[in-house]
């Protein structure tokens, strides 16, 4: 008899439900789960090709030490003794974990517990730093907590959907399908797309604002001033539920349309049209993603957007609110367990002594990290200069995906001890591992993930573990035990990890914490196996939300006085291009590939969309460089070099380029686009500015 298993797509933060069907022959097919509230049966091209990516070709199936197969015992003993020796000789901050939004929440929980509570360092950061950390910082500044207020249903209910820095059609395709369906049903719904490029998403826009890179703070700062001038503020909401409005307004009050036009490169008439639409639409949802977050001013951009929603009271009610869309399948779950260098578990703050005490007492741990650890860019720089002497990388490929990718590669070459846990044997990163640990892949492991609207869903195994592959949480628990931390890591399985995570979320839950899933603190294996998708919070004694849950409906926020904060932002744009590097390069994603292609690159169907790494360039620039379509182009920045195929298109602005970040040196040489990206970060969030890179471009001289 065929067996069907309900699970969750492992790609993007939409978190679609999937039904995997295994035939008696072993053949696997997938379809969308009609009952899952994220997608109601829909899947995008990547999700519907999942069954084509689960073969064992290229899989890492046994532990390796120095390139040779080894037993689990030998590999785990070596990891434990080397980490313990390094800590003994050089202190806890001489070691680090670099983890991933691909990890399940249970994996993330164990990693965070080991590093912060037992090793005593906060040197655990994640590739989610590259994805949404500016939104986390913006939420915490505005709300006093990392809370995403809205739900996908709000997007469908809105009269105006503003998409800024988001190519929804390609990067969150099922949300785009839901938006497009809602717009077709309600023609009065308007969509504004703010993006330097004309993308697939802008094709459904009523208004496309082709903004200059990093012009968002000026655009939304000008909007705040415009709303005040029009008398469209919600004074009662501002007075009763917020602080800091006057200071925020004073920073932008003098911003006229002409100033905004100069800072954003937009036509004054288009700016006027956007501002009028925003003012006139009560139900407004502003969605933002990497184009906002991946910026040296990402946190300020987020707060400039939130400021406009607070000023109009458009938050906490159906069909309105700011909405950060997470990139990865479990970027949100990682935040819940404190899987970033600047957070504790259950949304508690590493800077707060009471929070550290709460977590340490709950864990009964010997230590607790008492200061922020190294964020991703600084972490690899610390590896490069020798401050970090042992690193464990899990479920990510930083030699391709990190800014300063060449520096990251050199750092791993020079690092005394590199451990990599992965499903694939040969990636640009596994090549530098002293110890390689085989992990379970999608379809082989049990756990939970949380999507962009705070919905926790199960991933369930429907395939048996191949070779000697093991769950990531198990690998860390075994290393912890070998380091002498026996009882704290004696988990019987992922259900036990999830139960402990839920119990911590409710432990002495007071103060400003919004994340409480205490209803699941005593979850059994059977209940965990049957767990239906639910949104947090779900405190003990409460049922899962029957409908979409929305935060801030009562106008109370998580700062100690219950008020949200306006954050004054100063609209400023860097002039990043120079005579030597005259093009502004925007890096991003394409419809059919995921991250560094270690899985999506396996299927010919997905590779057919774009077969080679490319750079989009405007016809005028192509002509000036002597390029014809499909010529090879060399891009160079002070950090590195890449060779890409020219895609000549008027969708790109003159002087601006776009290149996807997926390709790695396994698929094409000199195609790692992150080799060009500098380690410039947002000073608040530490998120790299991957959307605005100054580069030189020239036709490749093949003579
Ligand atoms: Fe998977 Fe995202 Fe596509 Fe849904 S939209 S099927 S979660 S990649």
C-alpha cells in the first residue's frame, strides 16, 4: 500500500504543507497539502520538484576524518576533545558554531543550549543573519520584542499591498499566488512594488517605483512627513500606544517630495501617487524582504516602514500591518530558540541579567553567555585572524553564500579545526572540513519549522536514514555528552527537545516575552507525531488558534510601559559607486533555485529556467561595454571577481546590474557572486549589504 506523510517544504519561509507519497516500489511523489493554512494545496516550482531532489547521488553517508571514512565514535570523540581542549587553552570564545535556517527548531535548540549554556560563549550565529536580522532588530526597537504582527490572510484582506525589497513572485511564490488570486477577486485592491528592477512581481503592480538602492528610508521617511501634512495620522493611537512620535517626525518633517525624488531617483508624480494611495487606504500591508534587510541601513529601513504603520494605527487589525517575510524555511524557528549571537532562547535578551538568570536556572547550566557573540561577518573574520580556532558549520555553505566569500574560504583553510555537518559530500565548504558528519536530509528527519506568519509545522520523515546519516540535534547532543554535559543533553528524541523548548518558553514567563508555547511543554511522542500546524503564542491551558492570530490588537506592545516606539531614522544614501567601480550590483535569487543549488541543482527541470550564472544589464550599458546578449562579462570588486553570462534587458536600470547568488564553483568556475560582496554590515543588526555593491564590468577577453 502506498504511504502518505504530511510534512513541510524545506525551501522558503512561506512554509507550505506537502504530502509525500511513497509507493510500494519506493517511488516518491509530492503534492501540496490542501489542509495546510499556509498554502491550501498550492506549491511552487521548487516545492513541486522536491521528489526529484531526494536521490542519494552525492550524499555524505558516513563520517570522515581528514578525508577518510571513520566511525561515529571516532568522529564525535575528536570533535568533543578538540573543542574541549581549545576552550581549555584559549577560552570559550575561541570556538564557534555557524548554523542555518535549514536546521529544524530542535537542532537549533540543542546548538544554542550547548554553546550559550554549557560552553559559555554566544559565538553561535546563523545564515539567517544574512536573511532577516535587520527585521529582528527593527521589531525589537519598535515593539520591544521580535514579533511579526500579521498573517498571510492579512495580505489577502488588504486594500493596498506595498511590496518593498521583495520579488514575491519568485522568492515567496505561494504568497504571491495568494495575493494575485485576492487581487483578481477584488479589483479595488492595489499593489505597489518598490524595487530598482522591473521583476516578475512588478508585472501585477498598479504602481512600480524603480527606486535607487537604499532609497527606502527617504521614501518612507517622506511618507511619514506627508501623512502628517495631510492630517492622516491616528492621533489617538499615537497618544495612547506609542512613544517618540515627535522626535521621529522632526527627523523627516522637512522632507519634501523634491527631496525624496532626489534621494530615491523616483519621479515626483510617482511618489505623490504612492503617498496618496497609502493615505487613502485604511487596510495597508507593507511586506518587505531582502531588499530592505540586506542593507547597511536595513534596521532603519524596517523602522521607517513601521513608523508609518504606527503613525496611522494600521497595525494589529485585519488587513493591515508591517510584514517581514523570512527567506528560509526556519529562520523564524531559529529566532525562537535564540539561534543568533545576540539573542537568548524564547525571545529573551542576552543583555538582560534577569533573562540570563531565567535561562540558566531552567537549563541548570554551569555557565551562561553574558555578552553578544560574533555575528556572521565578524565570526568568519575572527576565524581568519585566528581568534576563533575551532568552528562547527551545520547545514550551510558559507564559502559560497557569505559576503567576502574568498576571505571565508581562506579562513577555513587556515582554521586549525573545521567540522561540517551536511547532507552533501562535496560542497565548496565541506572541502575544508577536518571532520565531516553526515546529516539527515529532508524526508528523513523529524522536527518542526516556523514560517513567516509564526506558524509552527512538523517536518516528518517518510524515508529511512541513508547510510550512517544522523540528525543534527543528535550529533550535538553526543558531542555535549562527550564534553561531560551528560544529563542536560539526554534527549530521547526530537519530541523531547521540542517539549523542553516549549517548557522554557513558559518558564517564569514574565516581562516582555511574547513567545509562549507552554501548551506543548508536556507533549508526548504520539502528540508530537500528530501535531497540526499552529501559530504562536499558545500558552498552557489554551487551544491552538482556530483562526489566524494577530498581535497588538489591544494596542499593547512589549516595551516595559506597553507602548511601541517610533525610531527616528535619518534618510541617507551612500554613494557607493566610484569611477573604478561604476556599476551598482544587486545580488538576489531566481525562481527555480534555492541557496547554493546543492539540492535544486539536481533536477534538470529546475535548471532549465536559467542554465548558467548570469548578470542582468541594461541595453545602453551593454552597448557601451561592447556586449551582445550571452557574451561573457567579468565583474570585479575590491573583494573578488566573477564571470557571468550577459542577460541584456530593459528590466534593469542603466548603471545597475543584477546577479543571482546561487551558483558555486561546482557548477561553474568563478561564479560565486558573494566573492564580490564586501563585509559591509548594518551597524544595528550586523546584516550584510548584499543588495548594493560597487563593481566594474567588462566583456571577457577570450582572445
Ligand atoms: Fe516551498 Fe516556498 Fe515554494 Fe512553498 S513557496 S512550495 S515553501 S519554496
